């Protein structure tokens, strides 16, 4: 087992790899104000972005599902890695050599399994790429040339060739220090009669990369007639490759998808290549499986669900293509983006279209797309006999819900009018009202979670604060309660701007915070060395506070408070002083009430000295409270 990674090296990795750069590899981020960034949470489905990143603090937090932490925690969560595997991956990206407390530097065999599998794929990709220049690979080069792909295109997409022998790659990877177990787990080799042999032999190889650009699998195309395998052979399901969770070309297309708010979904590797070379650089494809829910999640994080986003599907015009288009339409409502379809002419795919008619034809194909709902609408209506009243009525029953599902209300109304014309129903308003009614019912079901209406919906922005998971015990937090609001604001200042509240804040006791979760955060700050520690090194301070938290719930609260925007636009010493005074003054007033109650209980029969001592404490507190009211932060 590898030893514990040196703490200084872990800190160096945190400091060297900006959290916004890492998160941006997985989702689109936009300004959230106050130096923070926001995006759609990759850890749960949501319609509007509640996931925030604070580059200055090196933290992320989702206000929807409560996931949060630093750069290391994000990578651990999203890629299902251990702590050491994550640090090793980030260290490799930053060029940092890690030291281990037990055994010096990290030898290859001590790396985490996932890191080793990714490394094996990286080495294999380089091997295949080199083999494409071999005499044996002439058949592969000819295949590419016949489809209009020059050598530069092959290099851009990292295409390679797997030699036809039994174990060329297996022997090569063994020579690089990989074990037979690792080769089998990676899917690059498979069991033979006398040990592992190459899974891919005599084929053209497309590296399949995840959204971060790491090779996690391969798509292998048959080249020879004597190859009895399938036309395309993909990497089997492994610890790093899930075909339902990868999109070919996403590493090349992600920035342009985020910039243009458009994604083009094609059906094969060569179609992605053709589109990119033709200037449609937002093209991606699935890897041997239908476009599904996990693929939608990947695109939604890049498209950010803004009103102008669009997903364009390209399908052949044959029956299979139409079936695929209708299957895609079933998932339409999972997108906030508009969905469209581009039917290739003459049954040609984008690769064939580019070869036959050039780059401009591919661009025109995408530019002349049709809304997917319109395609589904016409396909649905075509199944009915519109020459009879019964046929028109049946077509309306089946088609009206499609129009009602259109997200854009203006387009929905116009399409309802269009539907009336297609059906030949002269009473247009009848169709419009029918569609509007269905749409209203759908909205009501959505608001009520799919069940029958049970009362009017709450006004937005007026709900009590109700976190998804329990905090750290105690009463629920009510942000409309000014006491809790002020305590929360002071803790945010202590975590985000410790220089504004130090050293006064460090004299505050946990009992001055009335909400149990806030008291727990105050205690964690105290155990981490106080807010004054954060003045010198804010990131190390936040790491220390998170580590001092007694459990994951308090740790999540620390992260949330460190990322959440402060309520005042101008954050300065005056504002910080106001929060310090408000929290302290309420604590003083509570103590005054307690002592007044104590004096009342003592009564006139109490020991005079004891009564005088308690009364003296009351007088001191009352004077202190008056000073806080008159002098503000100067009295602290």
C-alpha cells in the first residue's frame, strides 16, 4: 500500500489547480456575482443553477443538494476516486511530484486502480497512433482517405491502428510496467488460452475520451473481410468506461457547445469527424448505444438550460432514422433547450454527405433543421386517415399533447394553429383551447409533483429555509428570522473575510449563536485556530475549519457559508462591525433577561451579598449593552 501523501504536497496540489478550471471541464460556469461562478449541479438534476464555485476560496457548494468541498472533494465525487487517487491525478496535471510519509516517492504499482487504467489507455492510444504509420496499417489509411480524411484529421482525432497479431499491445503494456490484472480490468486485453491477448486486432482505432480529455475507451472499426467480429467493437464496460455516460468528441466540442449554446448529435465517429472538419465543431456522438438520460445530463451542464440553447439531432431519412428521431423526442422535455432534427438527404450520413457534396452541404444540413416536435407532429398525424371525421379526431387526440408539451408558449400557440390546418379542422380556436388546456394540466401536475392539485403554489422567494439534508441538530433555520440571518452573515464574514472581523470575532463564544448548526461552525472555527488564522492564508484556514468540523453535516455547512454570497453589495469594516455588534448585543440582551429572571426568583429573602453580586452583574451587562447601542463596534 502507498504511504500517506505528505500534507505539504496536498496543500501544493490544492493551491496549484484552480477549482474553477477543474469544474469547467465538466460543466459551464457563469458569473454569479461577488467573484463567484454558478452552473447546473453535476450531482443532481435541477432546472436552474444552484451550484456555486468560489475561485478565491477554492470551494464549491450546491445550495440544492448540499454537496460541497474543495477541488479534491469535487474530483473525488464526480469521478468516484479515492482521496489519494484524486491527489495523484491533480498532481500529475500540475507537474507536482508527490512524497509519501512511508516510502518516499510514488512508484507506479502504488497508484490507485482508476489512475492506472487511465494511464494504460493513454499509453495504448499513443501505441495505436504510432502503428497507423506502419506498412500493415495501409488498409486503415486507405479507409480514411476514401472517406475524405487526411493525415492531419487522423492526428487531430488521435486515430490509430491495432496490429493484427495476438498480443502486440499486451506485450507492449507489460513492458511499460502494467500487470496482467490491470490489462484485463482495462478492457484492452482479454483472456486467451495461454494468458491475456489483445482485445482489438487489425482494426482502425478511435480513442474515446471523457469530458476532461482523458482516454477511457476505444471504438474499433473492422477493416478486413476475414474479420468475423462486428463492424464496430467498443471497449467493454469497465471501472472508467460506461458507454451510457460518454459522448464521442465531447472533449473537442465542449467549449464551442458552451459558447454557442448548441450541440449537434450525430450517429458515428466518422460523422463527428466530418462535421468538425466542415466547421460544425459542436458535433458529438454516442458510443454504440442510444442517446439517453445520462447523455442529456452531460449536455445540460454545458448548455446551462438557457432559453436560446438548442440540441440538433441528425438522422438518416430511412425508417430506422425516423424511429431514432421519435425516440429522441421522448426525451425532449428533459431539456430546457429546444430540440431540432436534421434529416440527411438520400439516406446519407454526414460523412457521406461531406464526401459527396462538400463541407458547405454539412453546414447547410444543420442550418436547415426542423423543430423536433414538428417532425413528431407530422409523423403522428400521418398515421391517421384525415379524410374522415373519426380519423381527424383520433389524430387530434394523439397530436395535441405533443403541441402542449412545447416549452415556448408563443411557439405552442402558433403550432396549435398549424395543427388545425394540418388536420383540416376549420374551428381553429377549438384546437388552440384543447392544447392550452392540456398544457395547463401538465403544468399543474408538475407543480404538484405529478399528483392532483392540493392548493395554490407558494409564492417564490417566501419559503422557509429547508435544506435537503439535516444539518447538525437543533431547531430548523429560518432565514426570515433576523437573529438567524445575522448569525449566518457573521459566520460568512468570518469565513470569507476574516480580516474584517478579526480579532473581535475570536472572542465570541459558541453560545452566542442561537442556531445549533451555526454554533457548531463557530466551534469549528475556534478549533481551527480562529478567524485570525485566515488573515494570513485564507485557503489553508478554510481547509483547517472543514477538517475541524465534527461531521459531514457541519462540514457541508462550513462550505456553504464560505461560498454563499454576502447580503451587502459593499463588504467593508462598517458592515462587518454591524454584524458583530448585532450578534453580541442579542447575546447580551439574552443574558440580561436571564439575570433579571434570576433576581426575580431570588426575591427579597435572598442573601444580601449574593443578591448584590447578581445585581452587579446585571448592571455591568446593561451598561455594556448601552455602550454597544451608542458606540457600535468601538465598544467591542
